[in-house]
C-alpha cells in the first residue's frame, strides 16, 4: 500500500503526470455533458431533472476550467519541442533510420508551433476584463487554426512510431542464439573418457541454461519495447480524431471525441506511470547504496575508536 501511495505521489507531482490526470477528468466530463442521460440514469438517478440540468452546466464550466489549467501547465512546453527538434536535426542520423529521424524533426517542430500558438492565446482565452493580447475573437480563430499543426505533428509522430514498430519486428532474429551455444569442447590431455563426457555434459547444461536466461531477458526487452511503441502508436492514432474533428475534416459525435480522448489519456498516462515507477526504483536503489555506505563508515569509525 505504501509503495502504491509513493507511486501515485510521484505520478501526481510529475508535470506530465499531472497534466494527464487533469485530461483524464476533462474527458470524463466531456462524455457526461455529451450524453446527459448518463447524469440522469447513473450519476444522479434519484434527483429531479432541474438538478440534472444544473449539474450538466457545472460540469461544462469545470471542463472549461480544466482545459485552461492544462494549457497553463503546458505554457513553455513548446520550448522543449523546439529543442528536441533542433537536437534531432543537428545530430547524425542512425544507420538505416533516416526516415524516422526526419519524421521526428517534423513532429517536434509542429508540436512546438502548436504549443507556441496555445501559449500566445492563453491570456485572451482566460477572458480577464481589460487584459487581452489579440482579442477574444481572434484568439479563438488562431486557436482553431493551430489544430492543423497538431494534426500534422500527430500524423508525423504516428508514422514514425509505425515505421519503428515494423523495423523492430522485421529485424527480430529467429531463433535468438546465446553466447557459446553449440561450441566444440577441446579434449584435455590425460583426461579419462568418462570424466571428459561428464564434464562435457555439465558444460553443455550450463551453456543451455545461460542461453535460456539470455533468451528470456531478450524476449522481455523486446516485448517491453514493442509494447511501448504499440501503445504510443495507438494513442497518437486516437488523438488524430480530435484535431481532425475540430477543423471539420471528419464528422463525429462530440461524445465519441470524449471517448477517444479518454482512451488516449489512459494509454499515455500508463507510460508516464511506468516512467515514474522506474524513477522510484532507481531512487530507492541509490538510497540503499547511500545508507549502506553510511552504515559501513559508522561501523569503521566505531572500530577505529575502539582500537
């Protein structure tokens, strides 16, 4: 229980985890306000219709506030996107991965431009009396036009993830061989035939066990990498629905957009959750090493003083 609580604290205090957490509730509120029958039948079944209407209005306002809060959290994220794009552009492309590198450059650049437009219009969309940069109408128009940049960024990123996933499966060695498997054993001078056969059986058993462990480790790394790429690709393809609907390229129900948003948030949130877990494990290992070092120093100091 304590470990789960620490994991949740790490997720909630992580800036990306907090943004995903708010997006999760925003997607739920979007689904509820898109299908008011859910409020009447499941959320507040024993309350009169007037309460259902007021609850729907409150959820719409809360949804708007959550969206504005998330945009505030992402205020300077576009700088990181531009930095990543420039680093990818200036770094030498890995062998055989030229296409993925350029797709990443395009995706990060488009994400940066989209984030810049979000940050520039944040003050106007806050709708504070007497405080404006572009004006509310122009800010809404710029915000809508920026959806094209988000669409381009998601498309390029999804295409790069798909290519990486295909390369991962195409380059998978079958079967995976272990080090030293099937090597010939030299006969030791003066060794009896029975002793030599027994040593050979022990040696081959050790090699087979080592090969089994290596294959198990390799399969775990392969499955983890393939799973992470698959979840990333699925989340990006789901998120494509949101800007495509916003700019009018596809026509879907608002509630369906909420469901898509909910699913993609869960997928990306799981990746952040796993990252926070790895950071906790690393931090715990560092603390254990530091504690052991301090204990050893205290013990050594005590022995010296005793002597």
